[in-house]
């Protein structure tokens, strides 16, 4: 009997609404709630305990029945990091404010390190980066945001638009981890990685919210 959970192909309805917020004009994405759930990472996280208790040979390769969902989840994590680094590189070049440039630089550093760590974990477990509907939707949403960023006037308007997008994207990705990825991740190592990634995203979100509050567009 096939006991695998449903593919992530059926789990990406939320992004359709999120994508629609990014229009071709320069209107910043709508604000998101600051009432995000607390991080899932705990010192006694069952996934971390399970990994520590596993014999080394059990950590080397995923059993075949794990492949579908966990492969797709790694594909989603990969595109999140790739698109964030791409946008951060562009923002670092064109941002006006020092704090915005520093934030973009931090995004490049953090997501680059996460990408390297996740690649090592994926290779060690014998997992691929499988495509999924959710991965494609995230890529399309990032493409739309980049197109807006490329058209907005450089200066204060650019800085505000970039930071607004960071608030929007990080809140959306935290929600995806909580509702679409963690509930379907099967391997303990992957669950640990998702919790670690979520903690980083939450820190980035809080930093972006603080930065967002400090940016005021000049009156016309």
C-alpha cells in the first residue's frame, strides 16, 4: 500500500492570492500581520531528538517511500534561497539608504549559508530538488516582484518597495513552512532544517518590519 502523503502539487492555493498583490505599478505590497506564530524551534524538538538518537548509517540515505514529499520540499527551500539572493544582490547595488544596503547584504550572506547547508544535507540524504507547483508559484511571485523593483524609481521609493517586499515574502514563507512544508516533511533531518530555516526567516521578517517603520517617503 502506498502510504506517502499527498504531493505538494495540491498544496499551493495560498500563493495565487499572494501573487496578485504584486502589481506592475510601484504600489508597495499590502502590509501583513505582525502577529506571527512563535518559532517552532525548541531545545527538546522531537525531530532534533530523533536525529541525535539515529545510528549514523540510518542518516545516510532516505528510504524510497520518503522521496516524493521530501524531495519537493527541498526544491521549495532551494528556490526561496535562490530568489532571495537574486533580489538582495540587485537591492544592494541600487538601494539608497545605508541600512537598506546592509539588510540586503545580510540577506545574501544568510541565504547563501543556508543554501550551502541545505545542499550538504540533501546530498547526504540522497534527496533531489524536485519541481512542484508550489516551487513554480514561488518562482513566479519572485519574478513579478523583481519586475516591479526594476521599474520603480531609484532612491527612497526603491528602498521602501524592496523592504515592503521583504516583509511580504518572509511572512508568506513562514506561513508556507508552518502549513505546507513541516506537516508533510518525513525525515527528521529535514524537519530540523525547516525549523532552523523558519527561525532565520522570522529574524529577517522582524528586521524588515523595523526597517519598514523607519522609511518615510518625502512629501511631493
